[in-house]
């Protein structure tokens, strides 16, 4: 059976169990393999599979119904919105997210669930880069991932694979997070909120395969959304270092006009490039403003903790 109500009627208490949540949008080629790869039980807990569909027009729904997994129909748009819309209605306490394109190793579920049950981690993330099948990720996406990792690393946030779609956590802890309105970039906001709430994040390298079917990811549009989410993340998590780097950049830009007008003043007695005075003053004032903005943000955020 596949409706929400029948699921809760048939299974009276499933909080002590594991939910594998699969967001799908036209995944007829990968969904069955994904579902079949998921074990029926881990750590003696039953595993329930929930598909949240974003309006597939291919055979995805037909296949999920045939395999008998609970299928929700999203009323919003985007993978992140799909998860946020239904996660509160999913009964099991342990949640595992996995994509429906058969890129992740469903049969490794134990590795994601075990550390949560043993309280060794609040979130377990399967990282993709170490055991990636050749051709599973485009060079452009690899480069994007490297940029994001480097930006975060510069600010002391060591996350190997922030964008992995295969991860586990407790539902009760997830519901405490302020995730707001996310469309696709749920992984970034989830990571950011998890760090802000001081979750223990455990990253484990697991295989990552070439997707079946067509990607829903638009590298430019989604790359931009992810970058925006990263900037939001840095403002929230590292306000002083983040705004100080803008200050330093502005101070560096001010060196040339400042040096020019100072040189003219001392060597020729008057300043020929008057606009440079305005530019130098503007850049220096902005640099100071950004620095204090970061400090104020830090004070504001620490008073909210
Ligand atoms: N419910 C729902 N699922 C979505 C939506 N968009 C994408 N998905 C699913 O989210 C999962 C991840 O999407 P992908 O297109 O594989 O994105 P990706 O894994 O980052 O990109 P690839 O590298 O191409 O695999 C897949 O199972 C998609 O079917 C949506 O709007 N709603
Ligand atoms: Mg994928």
C-alpha cells in the first residue's frame, strides 16, 4: 500500500525504526535499483522506505507503487522543500536521505545508521570523492565542490563533502534546526545548521556511481544557490573572519590610491588626482565598517546562543 494513512494504520509504532527517504523527480531508471539496494533491517531495526515525489511524469510513481513503498506527493518545488514538507510526518526516529538515481550504495545503510544509534555522531555523511566511479561526476562539478570545500576550509570549516545526498540523523534533532525555505541546496543549509548546533558530523567514504537517468542539477543555477548558501553559512558561523576578509580586501584595494595621493602631496605639495582621495577614503571607511559589522554580528549571534 502506498498512501500516508494506510502506512500509519498498518504499522502502529515505528518510531524505533529507520526511515530511508528518497526524493524523486523522474527517476524511472534508477528508483527500483535504489529501493532494492536498501536492506529490510539494520541493527535489528526495521527499515521503512519513503519516496517523496516532486511530480514525476515518467514511470517513477508506477514503480514505487509496485515495490510497495510509501509514496508522498510533494506540493512544493525542489528536493529540499520535498524533504521539509514531509519529514515531520515520517514516523521513524532515524532518518536516512538517499537520492533515487542509484548513485549511492543503499546496502551500506548500516554504516550510516550504526554511529547514530551508538551516539558516536549526530549526522553521518557518505563522502563521494574517495570511491567515485569514473564519470560519476563532471569535472565542472568536481571543481565546484573543490571551490566550496576550499572556501569553507579557509574559514576553518573542515567538511569533505558538503553536498552529499546520502546522510543520516535523528528526526527529533533535525526538527530543531532552522532550515527555512530551501529548494535544492538543502545539504548546504543542513550542514550549516548542524555545525551551528554543534552536531558531531561523521564523514565516511562510500562508493559513488554514475547516475541512471537525467540529472536535475543545473550546475550554474544550483552552483549559484549553493554559493549563496555558503556565504549565509559563513556569515552565521564565522562573522568576524568573514567580514574581516572583506575589510582586508578593501584595504588592499585602497593601497594604490592612498599611496598615489600621499606621494603627490609630499613630493609635489598638492594632489593632482583628487578623485583618488575620495576613493581611498571610501575604501578605508568601508573596510572599517565591515570589520565592525562582523564584530556586531558575532555579538548578536552569541547573545542568541
Ligand atoms: N521530490 C523531489 N525530488 C527531486 C527534485 N529535484 C530533484 N530531485 C531528486 O533529488 C535527487 C538528487 O537529484 P539529482 O539530479 O541526482 O542531483 P544530484 O545528485 O546533485 O546531481 P547528479 O550529479 O546529476 O546526480 C534525485 O533523486 C532527484 O530525483 C524535486 O524537485 N522534488
Ligand atoms: Mg544524483
